[in-house]
């Protein structure tokens, strides 16, 4: 079976594949003041989001934050309580799902078990009245796009999980939808297949130019494939930005805590500076003074030998070898747990209980008011 170690597959040329030949520039998608209530419970609180034609945008957040609900409202599977959804220049809030011209891939593959792969992919085309021969040709092109044209005559139970999800992707693309919706489509796959399929979805999306909305709780997935990411929390969008913006310049402590790995350590804020372990850092979070909790990325904390020229005492709790780097968890003298990312080739000892010292890289930090 293909793994993530396999070199990227060469996509068919546009002259050989009708789907690629028909590739367009995508469709603008807009959420305007989107509200969704279930009884007395409000799960979406006035979402506003503008997705450019051909853009790949991820809705990222923890379980229960409302990201799948937003996707289902966009698909027409749920009706908005207030607000509107627009595709291009058209308000589709009251347009049924089958007339919105979207393709959707779910976490579950949802393939027809009694149909062969080719028939699964061509099903939507046949329902639209396309002749069997033409539908088969178009379905073969879609399977070629995902690298499964050689498995067209198999049944779903004869495929691996990754192959079944590729068939689901081909089925979503074969009708040439205006917008592609992906609802955690990779979460049921093993790690290597997940990475490979994630990258392949992005490559195909770029070639087709299709506007794509991707729901995930996996920050690594979102960072790897997105043009922009909307971080959601409790039915609201906390920040929308490029992966680099969210990681390097989070707009809030919530985003800093959720995107990437951070440690929370005590600090003292005054104006636009915060003191951490005796070192003054620029403070991105405005309006804070006094005791705060500071978010530090693992790569911005340094391990130094005991009795070095500067540092704060800490004790190693555990250290994990990650290949070309190590991630070491330490506890400082004031009780804070801090993750440090460092080269695997250095010669310091990281056994549990070893005393070490920490220093902080002088980069701008995010903080929040200290909890009692």
C-alpha cells in the first residue's frame, strides 16, 4: 500500500483529464451574521467569514466549538436561525442541498457497499441524467485524479480505508462542484496514510482551483494545507489568518493556547513588556498589567547547563526522542510545566529527575490575566 514515504504522485495532464481541463477559479463563499440555535442552545453566534474564490480555508477548533455545524449550514443540511450563506452573488440560505452545487466528503466514507468503485463515483452523474458511457468516462477521470483508476471494478470492502476515502473524494469531485466541503475526512486513517492523503487533497485542490472548506480539530492538518484558518471557540471565530499569522502572531491567548504547542508560565506585565524568568520580553497582548500567564513556544525556551551564566532552575520530568529533535518536559522551581524543543544531537542528559536550567528567547509573547 502507498505510504507517506512514497514520492508524490504525478497528476494527469490537463489534456488527458477532463476534470483538470475544466478547472476554474472557484466560487466566493460568505457567512453573514450566521446564527444557529438548537432549541434554547445557541451553537453559532453571528459568524462572519469571507472565503475567496479558489481558497482553501480550514475551520479549526476543539470538539463542540461549532465548526461542523457551520459546515452543515453551508451545505444546506441545517437551516440557519439567523444570517445568510452566499455562494458567489447568490444567497443560498433557503436553497436545498441538491441545488447548491457542492461536493462533500465526510469522516465516514459513506460508499454504497453493493456498487463497484466506478459506479459509486458515477452515481451522482447518473442521477443527473448523464448517459452511462459519458458518466463512466468522467468517473474514470475522477479516479485517475486520486490515483485509483486501476481499482475501478473493485467493491468498497476490497479497499483499504485510505483507498475508500480517495473514492469518496473522487465522488465529490466528479460533478465539478462549485465548492468542496471536507468534514474531518482524515481522522479515521492511520498516521502515514493521513499525511499522504492530506497533501494529495491540497495538490488536487490547487490544480482544480476549487474553493474548499475543511473542518478539523487537528492543528497540524490545518497548518499544513490551508491558505487561511478560522479558529473557532464556543460558536465564535476567534481569529482568521494564514497559518504563519496564527502561529507567530496569535490575536488572543485562546488562539495561542490552541494553535501549536505552548507552555503557560508566570510573568509580570507592565505596558508593552512582560518579565519572564528575569528577562523582559515584548508583549503582544494589550491592556495587561500585573501578574499574568505567559504562553511560550517550545522552540523559544532554551535548555542550558546547570550553573550557567543565566537561567531558572528546573527538573526534567520526561524527554521524548522525535527523530531530528527531542521534546523535553521540565518542571520549574515555581511549579510550572514547560515543554522545550531542542536538537537530539546535543550532549546534555535528560533523564527524569536531572536538574537543568532554562532560558527564554527574547521574542514577543502572548499572555492572559493570571487565574486565581
